[in-house]
């Protein structure tokens, strides 16, 4: 078929088509689309590289924020009592974020310590160096109290044990073996309030509170000014079970009596054990008895005697420590502390210092002079009586 014929055929078909078909198409009901399909939806896809960049920035921000919080948030509150009371705060990485002296001695002691950002073990060693340099740790059996607070009590106890080891390792190298007592603290706003009021650490105040719980006759105002050694002596004197309120591997050194010393005695002297035969217990000696007594009350010995009670030796020691006078009885064989009496010294009483001793000596001299004068007067009276008798004769 030629092109002209094709065109002619198409023209006839158009002319013969119904005229109103377009109008019918326009008037038909068309269902409305409720949502886009794959053809009508037009979404611009973001590049994968851009999404990954945003996610990386967000992750970095979270990491930095988390680490920053780790460094700032307190985790352990550590209290070290010797005589100075020291408060140490660490974060979750065991870095020290705060170091505080509770009393004046402690404030002066920590001035030279640069603690920020250092591990707790290193700072503990630096504190020990300062305590040694300033002679706060001198005795071989120095008593120290280490207290740790953590929201997780088990973590607090573990941290106390860790620092306990650091302290012992440090002092053992110097031939010092302190009695280190430890305790894991519980949260108590009341204890914190009283500690601030009386100027002591939360650790020491917790120890005092527990003593009062076990013995309600004790008075807080009488205890807060005492040393650890004095507090332990009062615990022993009043029958407090100290093992129920304190921990530490050294606890037996203050609660367990020493074993008797059994040794051969080939000497014929009978003044040391009252005629005891070979193999019987021997005396612990005056030096050891003095050491034990000073371990109970760290003060000045004003009287020391060895007495025998029903054939058994007892050392009687009197000590002045602070505002108190202690009478201590010690078993002469075992070294066990048998009894401790503590009396408060009145303000008007003599404080037993050198000046007062001089005053007491002066008083004695005055008394002697008075006695001499009285004697002279008596002699004069006697002479006068004799003269009178002669006159009568």
C-alpha cells in the first residue's frame, strides 16, 4: 500500500469516529490516590557517606561526654585518721579529684601534695611520706583508721583492702608495722552532720557512733576529742566487742592477748619470778609493760609498780594523757591488759607539767620550812618551860 492510500484511510477513520468520545473521557469518575506508589513517590536519597559522618560525630561526642563524667563524678570517699584527719575523693578511674584536711594539722600536712589527676595509691604514699616527715607516725604499733564509702558497700570494702596493702607495703619497708583498722561506711547524713560539727572525719565519727550504739552510757562529747588509742582503750574497758564494728587484718593485735613466754631460767635469782622453777612463765619485763600501757593510753607515765596478787604478778601503771588519768593493770606473765580505769582531771587539779611540778616542789619546801619553824618554836617553848622550873626551884 502506498503512502497516499494509508493517509487517506486514516483520515476516513477519524472522520467516522464518534464526536463526543473526548467528553465522555473527561466526565468519567477517577478514584483518588490515598498514597503514593512507586511511580508517583519522589524521594531524594541522602548519600551514605553523609549519614556515616553525622553518626561518627555523635559517637565521638558521647564518648567525650562519658569520659568527662567519669573524671568528675565522685566514686569513693576515703578517710584516713592518724591524728590528722584526711578526706580523699576519687573518681571511677581511681584518680584523686579532691584532697581535704579535716583539722588544722591535716590542712598543713597536705599543702605540699599535688594530687590532681594522680592515682589514689600514689597519693596515699605521698601522704604517708608527709606523716613520717612530720613525726605523726613514730611508734612501731601506730594505730590508724581507714574508712571508705562507696554506694556499693562491697566495692568500698575492696578499696579499703587495696589501700590497706599500699600502707603496709610502704611502712613495712621502714620497719614499721602499724595497726591499721578498716571499715566500709554506709551513707548517713546524720553522721556527716555531726562530723562537721565536731571537726572530725566521717570515719572517726562512724566509729564513735557505733561505740555508743553498743554502749549507750558513753557520751559523744567525751569521745570526739580522744585519740584512736584512747577510744580503743575505752572499748576494752567497757567490754565493747570492737570486732563487731571494725575490720582489718590487724584487729587481733588489739583484741587477742599475748601468749605466755615460756623459757628456761638457769639463774638462781628469785626476785624475778618469786622462786619459780625451770620451765615456768617468766615476767614480760618493765620495758614491755610500759610499751603495752602506752599502747592503751599514749601519754606520760607518772607511776609504775610491780605487785603480786595471789601469787601472780601484775604491773600497775598510771598515765596522764590529755585531760584524763589512766590506771592500767597488766598481767606480768602474758602482757594482757586486765583493767583500765579512766578519771577526768579537774581543771583545778595539777596538770603534771614541769612548771606545776616546780610549784608542787616549792609547796613542799614551804611546808618543810613551816615544819622547821614549828620545831624551833617547840624548842623555844621547851626552853622557856625549863627556865620557869629552875626559877621555881
